C-alpha cells in the first residue's frame, strides 16, 4: 500500500472528490491545515500510481482556475 496526501482548497473539494470517485481510489479526510485546506489521504496500490498522478494534475488545474477567477474578480472590483 502507498499513500499520497493532498491539500485541497475547500472551494474545489467537490470537483476533487468527484475525480477521486471516478478513479475508484480509497481515501479519507485527515484534517485541515493552517490555510484551511482540506487534507485528503489517498491509499493506493502501485498499479494505481497513474491515477494518483492524474489526480495531482487535476488538483493543480483546479488551483490555477481558482486563482484565475480570483484575479478576474479583483480586476472587476478595481474598475
């Protein structure tokens, strides 16, 4: 068994959870960090490594989208 830990912003937790379910990965919420991100532990077998790597990329993309949306909102407020 292998473990991977993800720090997921609460704003994208639903999308992240859907992706975990789609990949049928065992997981559990283990807490939060000082940034109020949700700590998720994924337990997987070696042959599931590709799915975990995909999940990491998806989380990176979700973070980028969230940051872009925040920047757009700030720009709109400044105008």
